[in-house]
C-alpha cells in the first residue's frame, strides 16, 4: 500500500506535473467562462515555469541534498559494496538487446571500479522495478549484465531484484547478505539519493560508509539561466528527495 500510495502521490505533486495541472485548469476555466479564475491559474503557471524552468532553482534545491555527504577517503579494508538501483532500463535491454541507462549507470561503473580496488569485497546490487505496471522487468536484469560486462566476477556478485523502493532495498538485501557487526560496507548511490538512503540504512541497523556518486551540480551553483529540461529534472529530483525524507521519517522508515 505504501508503495502504490507513494507513486500516486508523486504523480500528483511533482513540480513538472503541477505545471500540467495548472495548464489544464486554465483551459477548463476559460471554456467554462470563468475568465478571472483562469487568469489566476495562468499566472501561477507562468510564475512557476519561470522559477523552475529558467532560473537555477532546481540546481539550488538539489545542491542542498547533494552537499550533505562529501566523498570520503578510501578505507583500507572493505567487506562489501552495496549498489542501489535507480535508472537501469531493463525494458530497453529486453526489447532492443542494447543498454539504456539513466542515473544508474554511474552507480554501476563506480561499483565495478571499487570491486577492482577491493578484490575480496562482495559486490551487491539491489533494485527491482519502481513501476507498478512492469514488475516483471526489474533493474537487476540489466544491472547484472552491465556489472558482468565491466569485469565483476559472477562468483562475487549478489543480485536482489524484488525491491520496489529504497526502504525495500535495505530490508530485502540485508536479509540476503546478512552483514556482520564490524564489517565495512560501502553504500554506492547518487549524491541526491544518499541522505535518504543513509537514513534508512541506519534505521534498519546496517552500518555503511556513504560513497556518493553521480552528482548533478558543482559544490557551488552560480546564478545563471539553465536549460528548461535540465532544470525541471533537477527540481523534480530535489523535491522528490525532500518529500521522501519527510515521509520516510514520519512513517518510521528512516532516522
């Protein structure tokens, strides 16, 4: 229930979607003769579009999340490398027999690099399908293919492919790998995703060393116009993480 509710809630409140709802509302109000209300809806849409489409608001927002964790110094010993899913396009792999990736590619590449740096560490990928309509195509399928092609030995690789969100990533994967007290585990995920992920890891009692990758902004974001698609994406990513952090904390799923 939590999974389905979270997907529906985000479909409604995503900033880029709110622009669509305001545009639809403007059209409905105009056709129904409510010109004054239509003007208010159109004005709100225009202001929101300028703010999150042209100005670097999205970059500033996501910077606040990405700056929470700096890239740490490499530890002397690593027992396991946990890579979280978030972008593998299994549907493209199965239909085109070629890879199609989003943010997940950087996570997988970094995981493979760390696997070579620490040859005795376990390599674990966790990621099912976050799409309620396509549970039969988990990210784990394409992630396994990529990690193997990057040289990760199959005997070192553990794949978890049932989790649908970050909470399930940790709950399901911890049950599989059973990390021991005193083990050193690196947590590999995108910088914008790390605060929520680290909070969940702490909540489930899995001590990890955050290893953020795939940053979308520099350490300081200058005031300069951004391209509309890039800024809308950054705004959606940032707001998704802020809302997710609040909801996970309120529901007791993150510390």
